[in-house]
C-alpha cells in the first residue's frame, strides 16, 4: 500500500479509511478506491484541467463509462471518461458532453443501447477522477477495443498507449 499511497500522493491512512480496511495489508487483485479529494487537490497543483459539470452531464459521463468500459480496470474507466473530456477541448468535436457522447457513430454503447444501463459505483468514481483532472489516456481523443474494432480508419490514429481492453490514440 505504501507505493500506492506514494503514487497517488494520498496517505495510507486515508486509503485505509476510505476503503474500510483494518490495516495496510492488501492482496493481489483487490480493488482499492483512492480518495478523490486528495487527487483533486493534486490535479490543481499540477495545473490539470478540472471540470465543473451539471448533474445530468455527470450522469451521461457515468453511463458512457459503464456502457463502454465496465469490466475494465478503474484506470481504464477513468481513461474513457478522460477521452470524452479531451474531446471537449478539441475543435474537431462538439463542445458539450451531451454533444460528444451523442455524436453519430462516436460510441458503440450509444449505438447498441448499453449507454442506457445503470452505471455502477466504479463508473461514477471514474467520472469523478476524470472531472478532477486525471487523464490516464495521455490526452487521447480516441479509444477502441482491438479485438472488436472493424474500422481501418481508427487504426490510422497515432497510438498513445493501451490500458486493459482498449487502445488510446490521438
């Protein structure tokens, strides 16, 4: 847990309290939630963009994350939310969260109806992290699952990194 606390600049005690743990002992595969108040203040210090959005936009983000990335790691879910927010800053995309999410053919989850599933707590936390300025995607504007992507155009995008089941690109 020490390395996790150092990585996210959060005290071990804050992680213990936030996750209802009794000690610093953790196990492989155990999922921990990092307190967002600490990561949010860290993002202010680092100059990352923070977002203040309506409750409806936050819900749209959580639904998009859940529909697109449920089952992925927490980091992968934060990255998916970050891509949506990154698109807001690009002149190539709509300038509202709703516009980005509902842009025709932009997100598979909107097309196949998975967007309308009820998001879980992890999706909501991922949205909070992204809104606080965390961007594990490295500034990506696109992501896709290489096992299911059929568009040759998407593969032409410069790849930044892979997180879980998704590739993230500019």
